[in-house]
């Protein structure tokens, strides 16, 4: 008898098979028990009919508790009425692991409770659908950058540098030296680009964000491509192709998961139409002022401003050339203006915020040295980085895409904690 997974049920209609499963829920009458089953590959229903099975099997089915693990045996049938399309006429059950008083019952639970129980909550429909889509985005990232001729370069997570500013650092003791958990792999990606031309890093980034928002984690995953000989225009063209590719892959591979989450697929598809609009920071400020926002040139955008700007264009939108004073030290100076840098943030519509931050990188040794000092970053930590400007420096650009921001955007989740298996936020270190 074949041992299969639920996802393969369509290939076994009419055959008797064995499947390892967990019980999600159960309902029944005196004559029938309906088992809502899952196995990690999918969901379906097992039907146990008193008339067709031994008394022992029927009694076992009736007594099953939520999250009991078991092998079920029976013939697969098509079932147009069930949400998942297939069911098994169960004729035998072998219990593997019992489960008593499972805490996440079918009633409504509060969010904090569900995240206290995240190690179990992972088994439920919403996390299942969201994290499957996260996995598609990860696999599609490798596919896209392989296709584009990039190599993956792994950056260290224990570092001495703090390129994104010193206010949000996790410090640790490294055998008597001060060390930080990495905020970004970018500086290492720049070294990699000078060796391999096109590289991307993909790993966790740590930021001691004290603000509690629905867009910030203290540990998140970031994809950071870095390209030698690319100016900012070439980088933005790559960014929009990458984002469109990610959305297309999810539409192609996660139709069922998008439906489970109630995401509007036509709306998502509209975001794959390129190019994305490009607006200068200057024009964005004017647009905001004209629409009643109390903002002045020089400020960073908050969530209401970001949401307004992207919704205004009904598309992800690039905001270009931010004030130098609010951006990182490495961004390239504008050739005609002292006060702005060659950069762009990509803002997602519907309130999902900044999904990409990127820039062209300055190539001048003396200027960068001065910026590092102005920013209060210890020069000795950056001498290796400055070497990159000493030995065959070339124009180059790069960007960082926040994986969890992208997951929330694609899935339509309200809060970023849904987008990662075990979220880390100011008040949450467990499980
Ligand atoms: O804009 P950021 O800070 O850019 C960098 O770190 C650059 N070194 C990237 C580069 O040019 N290589 O972060 C990039 C992206 C943001 O656009 C956002 O999507 C995400 O990372 N991000 C966060 N996601 C979740 N929680 C946080 N606290 C985040 N901070 C940034
Ligand atoms: Mg940013």
C-alpha cells in the first residue's frame, strides 16, 4: 500500500493509501465521524462511517483529541463539497502520539496568547499559509539572483561596525572586545562585489528598535544585492524586476494559500506592471504638503506619509534622493547638490511601508573617511572598508529588501510578527 502525503491525494483517487497526519478538528454524529486532518503538505477530511469499519476503529475515531498524531488508512475520493477537494474513507487508524488538553482550541484566542504558543500555533491555517509564501519568496530570491548571474556571499553576523547608525545596536562581548550583532551585510557585500561583480547576502539583521510598530522586528531577514559598475538607475531597474518576479512566483505557486488568507490576487497582479513610479524626495514633500501633511524638507517619513505616498500611485513607488543628513554615511553625493544623496526607498502601497532601501555608494576615499568620522563611527573598524576605495574602486550600487516586510505585503498580513516563524520584538524573546 502506498504511503503518501495529502498533497499527492489527487494522484491516488480510488486507491487505498496510508498517510501520517495530525487531527485539527473533529465533528460527528452517531454514525459518522469527520476528521479534519493535516500533514504539513496539505489538509483534507477523513470520513469514518460506523457501517463500514470495526467497532474498535469507530470508537477510536470518536475519542480522538485535537493534535493527536496517527496513521490513517483508506481509499481516496474526490469531494467537490470540501474546501480541499479530496477526502479519505478511513477504514483503519493507528495512533502515534496522544494529545491531551491542546491549548489552542477552535474558539477565538488573543494575539498575545497565540504568540506565547507560537511553537504550536505554527500548525494552524494562517501561519501555515503565510510561512509557505515566505518560503516561496526565499526560493524565488535564489532563483532570480542565480538567473541574473549573482553569487550568494555570506556576511558575518558578529561585527565591529555599525553602518546604519549607532542608536539601535545590540552589543555583545567578544573575548574582551566590543562587538555588535550585524545591522546589515552591506559593507561585506561591497567587498564581495569588487571580487565577484554581482553578489547578494541573505541573512538575519539585528536592530534594537525600541519603538513598537507593526512594521518593526528586532531580528529580521534581509536580502542585500550589491553590483559593481551599476549606477542607481540600473539598480532600480533590477529592484523592480526582482519585486515583480517575487509577486509572480507567489501568484503562480501559492494560489491556495493566498485564498486561505483572503488576499486580493488581481490587486497583487497589478503590482507586477513595470515600471514603478519614481518621485524625488523634494516632490514627495510638496505632494504631502499639498495634501495637508505637516512636513518640512529634511524630515524622514513616518508610516502615515509612506502610506499616503504609495497609495497615491496605487503601486510600489520609489522615493529618490533623500536628504544626506538622514541617510547612512556610505551613500553617494549628488553631483549637483550638497544636501541630497543618490538613493531610493521603495514604498509598498496599502500601508506595508518601506520594503527596500538602497543607494549608489560613494567611491571617494577622503569623503568617506570624513563621513565615518562625522558619524562618530570608529575609523579603525572601517579601515578595511576604506581599502575598497584605495585598490581599484568602481561605481557600484546596492539595496536591501526586508523579507518580512515583503511577506506582509504579499500576504496582506496586518502585523510583521505573522511573517516570521519566531518573531523577536522588544517584549518578545520566547518561544
Ligand atoms: O533601509 P535599511 O536600513 O537599509 C540597509 O540596511 C542597507 N544596508 C541596505 C543596502 O543598501 N544594502 O533596511 C533595508 C530594509 C528596509 O527597507 C526594510 O524593508 C527592512 O530592511 N527593515 C526592517 N524590517 C523589519 N524590521 C526592522 N526593524 C527593519 N529595519 C529595516
Ligand atoms: Mg531604510
